[in-house]
C-alpha cells in the first residue's frame, strides 16, 4: 500500500516533472501549430484537451526555440501562430 501512495504523485499533472501527460499535451499543441493555423489559447485548450495552453506556448517558445507569434485584436482575443506558417492571412 505504501508503494501505491508513493506512485500517486505521478498520476496528476506535475509540470515540473516532464511526465507522459505533460509531454503528450505539449506534443498536441506542437502538432496544432505545425498545421499552420491560428489559435487562441481557449481554442488550443479545447483542441488539445488541456487548460494550460499559454504555459505550453511558453515552453515551446522558451525551451524549444519555436517562433510563435501573437497579436492582441480589437475584440481582446489574442491568436497565436507559428511564424512563417500563417501570420499574413488576416
């Protein structure tokens, strides 16, 4: 029973430890950006099945060097896209 309790921390979303869930979610966001689309954080959350899209964008930008661009629109939403894949199609 003690062994079961020690392993329980790996079942949650611990982003300090690159767990399989975290890696899977980042891979989902990576794949969406590679498709060339523009996505808001809310859309990414829905499509990738996460609630930390902005955190995943930050990881892709800062740790993996992806050139993800964004701009604030007049309605307040902020689309994100991979540079060179869809930034000029407004």
